[in-house]
C-alpha cells in the first residue's frame, strides 16, 4: 500500500495537538489561580478600606449632628434632632441626635451618623449658656427702687474713661441699663432722679414713675425672666481669719486663697494683687482703712459668704478702670453694705441677698442683686464693655466630647444601605436644620404687620418668626414627644390667639 | 512491492526533531515561568504595599481617635515644632456627673522599648499598667530622614523617629512611618500623617 508523501496517521496528529492544549490549559489555569488569589486579597483590602472610609463618613455625619444640635441649644431648642425612626438626611447618609437633660444646666447629646456601610456614635455634654451678667447693668431679682437724687448712666470703657467720654460728648454716656424681674420704681419725689439709658421691668412687672424722673432710653419690659445662678463657694477648709491693724500695709499676693475673714481695722491699709481668687466668709473695712484691688497683674475675684461691710469713711478702690477685672460675688444671704465713696470699678453680684449702696458710692461697672437699694446721691455708671467680658459664659459650653463604642450587634454597624437598614425612605427625610425637635411656644409679641401685641400658643414649627418685630414675653416648654403632638393636635392645638 | 521507505516515513520523529521540539518546549516553559514568577512577585509586592498602607492608616486612625477625645489640659508633653515627642500621655472624657467631667485613667501612646512598636498603655508607669502593641513595624526614622541633626525631609522636624507628635494649640500632628522588609531584600515604606483637634 502506498501513502501520499505528507500523509500522517490521524492518531499521531491528535496526540501532538493534545500536548499543546494541555500545556496551554495548565498555563491558563495557573494564571487564573494567581489572578483569583490576587483579586481576593485586593477585594479583602478594598473592603477594609471602604469600611474605614464609611466609618469616617459616619463619624463626620455624627459630628455634623452635634454641631447642628449645639446651634439649636444656642437659640433655645432642646438639641434633639430627628430620631432613629425618622432621622435627618445629609448627603448620602443620615443622622439623628438624642438629647437628655442631666439637670437644669446640663444636656447630654448622643449623635449617630450612618453612611453606606458605616455607623458612628458620638457623645457630648453641654452646659447651657448662662446669663451674661455684663449685659444686665443695674439689675435686681425683686422689685427695684431707685430713690431721688440717684444718677444712672453708662459708657464704654474700651473707648476711654467715663470723664473723657462725657466731656467729649455728653450724649455718649446715655448707655445706662436698669432692669428687674419685677417692677422698677423710679422715685423723683425727693430729688431729681436721672436714668440716662434703658429701664426694663420684668415680663410681668411695670415701670412706676413717682414724680417726674428723667429716663432717656427704652422702657419696654424684658421678654424673659432672668435666671440668676447662685454663687458657689469653694470647698475646703478655710484658713483662720485675719485682722490687720494700722501700720505696715498688708499685701496679699496673687493666687487662690480661702480664709474665714479679713478685717481691716481703722487706718490700716491692704492691697490685693491680681490675678487673685480670694474666698472669705466676711470682709470688713473700718473707718480710715483702705483696701486697694491691684489689677495690674490680672483680674481679682472676691467671694463672700457672710458679710461685706465697708464703712462710709473707708476706701474700697481699684487701681485700674477696667470693670471686667474685678468681681465681687456674694453667696447666700450675706449682709452687704457699701457706704464707701469709691470710685469703684467692677461688678458686684449678689443673687440671693440685698445690697445697699450708700449715697456717696460711685460705681463704674454693674451691680446685680436680689434686692437693690440705692440711696439718694449714689452714682452708677454702667460699663458696656462688660457685655464682651461676659459673652463667653452666655454661650453653651462643651464640657465633654467622646466617641461612644457601639455594641457589636448595633443596627447598621455591620454594613448595608442605612436607609434600607432603618427602613426609611430618603425622599421623606428632612435636612438636619429642619429636624430639630418641636417645642411648645408660649409667646407674646408685636407683629410687623399689625403692630398690635399678639399671643401665640402652639408648636414652634407652626409659627412664622418672620412676622415678629418685638418679643414681649417668651417661654418654651422643652421637647415634645410624638404622642404629645398627636394629643395637642387632637385637642385642637396649634392655636393662634390674636 | 517496496515497503521499506514507507516504514521509515511512519517511524516518528528523528532525534533532531525531538531535540528541537524539547528545546522549544523548554524555552517556552522557562519564559512562562519567568513571566509568571515576575507577575507573582509584582502581585506579592503590590499586595504587601496595600497591606502596609492599610495597616498604617488603621493605626493612624486608632491614634487619632484616641487623641481627639483627650483633655487638652492633660495632654503631655506639650511640644511645638521643631520639637516633637515620640509619646503622648492623656486622659479622655467618660462623661459628666453632677456637672463635673469624669476623666479616664491616664493613657499613653508612643514607641515601645524595641523602637519599632506603637504601644498603647493604660496607667503608664504604675503597677497596674496595661499595654497593647498596636503595630510592630515602625521605621526607626521618618521617610527621608537620617540621624544627622538636620531636617532632611523638610517637614519642620529634625531626625524625627517613625512615630512623632507635634502639638500647636489644640491641634496635634501625628506622623507615622511603617516599613516591612521583602523577600528580595528591598523594603517597603509607608509614611502617613494626619492632624487632629483635641475636642475636650
């Protein structure tokens, strides 16, 4: 049998082709295995990195929640924003803030942010803003009586001395501020009484003029009752009291001290050097004695719990003319009688006791007391620069910030779309600024449109603040939970009472 | 009938043919092996770099979250550029009780004794000290830095080590540099840096 020249048996051709195929398959297989292994590693690392990014996004969302909440507290809201059932939406994530009142002064905030597969919770404790004592001027918790012959005006120590400002422009000292939570009586029956500035009685109080006093400023009442915080004396055992007799001057150097009393006997002299915080049960300055508050090195704070007694022939003076550098805080029901002539630059704060300022006393700064009596001839020059000095205290203060560790089984902490996880529809959610917890508002105000005093009792969300020209009185009742809202609506709430 | 030539033609490869074929196969196999080995090395190096970067980021975040919660007044030491510290001690807020902030026990984050570890310690220096190593591949010096008393890498610090803290007011700059030796004798280096603000 003859075969063609190039003929090869079929079996042998298949065998040689199969060898190449196997080699190729092995090569492809190895490459595929390497690729799969690399892809798995990359995917695992990418998952971790994406997880870290999602956690950071959630962290920033929670921080945004805390920030919005803080802003709300600044303007009288509760601090609560949304809820887990109805969170606020921000970008591709969502957030809510729970607010819990720890006590009258402190609010605990818990902000949760969820973004993609991450969840983070942050905690913050805020001390609510205090009253800016520097804004009150001459103020009393109870009714305030200004007797005949008294002069109250105001200036701004940051622009120069009182005398310079008055000499340059007498109208510039018409910045006095007189206020009370009750009535303010300005009595001019026994002599000319002058208030160059505003007189503001309490929300339910009135301005009572006896005779024809001079009042140059506004006389509309305060919208809110001013809450005066009590003075807290420091803990610890005080040093024994000290009586200083005439002779070499006594110098109390900078620092923090606590003693039972300081008694400056007749014709003695003492200097307190700032920065100084001196807590005493009592301070007594006898006739001819002088107590100098030297603020050239820093501020001085005197805390008194029992008595402040400055004789008419004694001197209580300050070296500087910046009223924000000297504060006399009086705790409890101490007796306060300042008969010295002054001048004295500083702020006297006695929220739980009565203060008597005698006829010759001249104060540059401010005085806030439960009950204030100004004898005829007393002169009070309110320093508006105290407004700035007390501005920090007026803002809410962050006391504590922390990251709250989530339990392993916390909802959303294991990934997944947060909207699906919480079962919420993103199109129905509001932005954080629109998600503050609603409050019941009890408001008396003068609208821009009518100019006639009007009352509003209802949810704040239903009230249009744009129409408010002046607030006469305002009260918020704190947060309302959903059941309350339903109940109020059912009772025909959301009322608007002209 | 002449069957002889036909039998020779069907007998298979000649020796030369077989040798050529084997040589070609060997060349192809060697080439494939080289390519695959090179790909595998590149892949391993790449994944090692990713792992190191991931590790550096995680450790940096861990340090940053701890310092964020710290009390500024209790953050110690208080170095400002060009000085730096390789350890910070701090305490974190646990909340507020009766108006007073509750602070944690003292904690510290810094380089361990071996110099290549980031170590977190609770109650440092006390008998009840607890310590956890967060990482053990810290580079002796920051990338680009050699111990010559000069600022070689132009970051404002001279001879800074693989972990450094610089504080300016309420902000803490954290710099961390990790390194991991490779099979081929090379070294992977991953420098990371962040600035955090102390919240308390």
